[in-house]
C-alpha cells in the first residue's frame, strides 16, 4: 500500500523525512544512535561514512546534526534516490556495494555501519536488505576490511553486531589490525514475525556456541555497538 504522502519519519536530531512506501524506519538504527550518543558528543566533527545507510541515513543524520561531513553509502538504488531527494542535511550519497567499491585511504574520521547480518536461507536469497551471505557475516567482514585503509590514524569504526557474530567480529578485527576500544551493549527487540525469529532455527544450527536460551522467549537479542580503532595490521 503506498505511504500517505503526508507521513513522515522523525530522525534522531529532530528533523523529518517523508516516509518511503518501501521501508519503515528500522528500530536498530535508532537504537544505534541512542547507544553511541554520549560517545558521539565527545568526538570533534570530521568526516563520517555510513555504510548501508538505508532509506533514511539515520546514523549519518546524527552526525550531520553535529556538523560532520557525511557520506552515505548504500547499494539499494531506491534507497539512494530517497536519500538524494529527502535527506534533510548536506551529504554525499554513493550508490555502491561495499563488496566492490573503493574507499579513499586514510580519509574518514569515523565509519559507522548497521550492516545486513542475517544468514541467507537459500542460495537465491544471499544478499537482501537484512541478509549478508550464507553465514550472515559477509557484509560485516567487508566493512571491517575497508576500515583499516579508510580510517584516519585516530579514526574509529562503530559497527552494530548481533551477539552471535561477536566472536567472529573480534577475530576479524584483530586480523585486520583493528583494536577493540569499547563495546556498548544493548538488547535488540525481535518482532514476533521478524526475520530473526523466523530464522532462529537456522541461526541456532549455524552458531552453536552462542547461548540462545533467552532469545526466543523474551524476544530480545544481545547486541553491541563495537568501537574499533586502527592499529598495526598483523599480516602486513
Ligand atoms: C540493517 S539495514 C540498516 C539501515 C540503516 N543504516 C539503519 O541503521 O537503520 C542494512 C542496510 O545495508 C544495505 N546493504 C546490504 N548489503 C550491502 C552492500 N553489500 N553494500 C552496501 N549496502 C548494503 C541494505 O540495503 C540496508 O539498507
């Protein structure tokens, strides 16, 4: 059903964007901004890259509001068109896929990402809004790989990680020479018909070491924003 043309979404900084009929405002983006707010307020404005910005560039908008120069990278052309037309701050929109794009070296003071991180159920569903390969880890890996080159010397990567990927993220970051600086913990709400609950069976099979006890009953999933900074690359 088309969205009412007067419907809007409220961005974290108070500005509004028209609702796009194809996408509601994802709660995880808002949770991300709330979790990093105290940290963000301590950072001097610089250049930020939001990878997988979606239809509303929510995370990027929290930086834009504080005077950061914002680049929004998103592979979905529809979402990029919506951003180009309606993002209420000055920004650069890149309709690119993080797997194939080239990001300038030592350019961004901060990279943020709420990546797609659900595992695909079948070969033909490998890359979707929320899906990133058969393990769900593929986009995360590309984001972490990009960060070491693209961050300035003091730059930081802030990435949202579902609990079942946490160990792999820490290992991947270490391999790339990124240092774990902080971890902001939160609980993600899983809607009853949401992707997480529908994929629980498969996730349980994939991530045997993760403690799933609370997830289905309480409809929450331990989630963290992980803050990484540059260090020496181990395999350099
Ligand atoms: C979980 S949504 C996050 C949207 C928004 N940043 C937020 O926090 O609400 C993940 C976004 O990543 C995008 N995405 C998925 N795979 C991508 C890729 N390979 N390169 C760039 N963006 C990708 C999806 O289209 C989707 O908009």
